[in-house]
C-alpha cells in the first residue's frame, strides 16, 4: 500500500596512498621503457628533438620572387645604360 524508498547505494571504494607500491610501479614502467626496441627509441628521440627544435620553414617562393625582380631591374638598367651610351656615341 505505501511505498518506502530504499536508501541510495554508492560504489565507494576507499583509497589510500602506498608509497612503496607507487615506487615499484614507476620502476616497472621505467624498466619497460628501457627494454623498448631500438626503433621505438630512435622514433621517440626524433620526436623529442623535433619538439625542442622546430624547423623554420624557408620561404623559397618569396626569395626567388625577389631575386627574379632584382634580375629584371638589373637587366633593365643595363639596357638603359647601353642605349644611352649608344645614343651618346652617335
């Protein structure tokens, strides 16, 4: 006739800090990393180096464009100088 609510249940698991267990797990993890294959170590070293020393992308297109414009200006000046000297000679 009357419905009474059941008390709530929680999945409470008490935690505690075990320094010895923490240290042993850390040592196991480090030993596992040391025993990794040479290829994995090389890849990890390359990735770490790439993160610390990012490559600066060269702007080849911009430099080549500037160089091209400089050549055009120089050729133009040479043409002007040659045409002026030929005009003076005549």
